[in-house]
């Protein structure tokens, strides 16, 4: 039995909300949860919220202030938020970061933000990798007859509950419960681990697939997909 199976890393569930779908979108909310430990940070983006994203998430910007459902929220700079995220991960002993459909969107946005402030190296010291629960759920539930593997649908089907999707904190809290309901083994988790560096390597060799993946990350927000991209066929 290898060391990973004997001592699997603890999972930290994370999610981003952004200004839209395009490759230059910016983060407006970063949330992470591990057990009872929670991080929830907001940022005023440096570029406008796209109308579709604003309708789905409830975020808007007026006079350099960020509002969520018309209520102002306390914000950090993007750099401050990333440093806080790294500090949060450091306290958890090199966990694995878990998110739904993160390989095609969130990880690219996060990597670009880390690179902007030369924080990628610091970040990678504190995590052992990422796991995307979309392909993991497809593997674990391949014989279930499910037609959609969107997080909302999985939570509804497996847990019998609905939640306030499109808010990063609500998403990660729901994902944590979903993950434990899926009960992946250490070996199954290991099969799905990837890193930012491996993601970058794959992006170079599979640029068209990586580009189309921006649509799939927002399959949970079909209104945005229809407005921004004609990539609905990527959804499950």
C-alpha cells in the first residue's frame, strides 16, 4: 500500500465567482471550506461585471464598491485575498483542493491571478494538487442513469436538498457534503489528482479543448452560457 493510500491528504473544497466566462475574467469571490474551517473573500474586480454573470450571481459594482444582491460587502484586494488563501491552506497541512468542474475554468483563472502577483510557487508549496469532482462523479455514478452531473443536480439527487447556487460559499459547503456522500476511495482520488503545472502542459497541447472548457464550467449557469458562448453541447 502506497503512502497516499495510507495517509491521503485532507480535502479543501473551493470555488470562485467571476466577472464572466471569458479567459480574462476576474475573481469577485473566493470561498473554501474544510470541515469547520471556512474562508470567504470578496474582491472589487478591475473590469466590469458581464450582465449575464451579474444576473446569475447577484454581484454588481457601483462606485468601486462590490454589492451582492444590492447589499455592500467587505472586500480585499486580489493580492490580499490570494495571500489569505495561501495562509488558510498552510494551516491545513498540504491538502488537496477539490472543486466541481474546476479543471476547465477555475484553475485557469486562479493560476492567472497567482502568476500576476508571482504567488504560484508559494501556493504550490501548500497544496498537493487538485481534484475535479465532475469526472470523479461520472466515474463513481456511471451506472446510475443520471443525465446531468451538474453540482446542483448531484446535490439534489444524492442528498435530496436544494441550495443557493452561484454563491461560492454556498457552493463549497454543498460540495463538501456531496463529496462525503460520494465516498471516493484514496485510490480513486489519486487517479484524478492534477496540478497547475500539469494543467498548463495539457493546455499547450490541447488548446482548443481548454478554450471550450470555459463554457462547461458555467453549465450550472445556463443563462450565461447562452449569452456568452455557443458551447452548450459540452454540458452533461
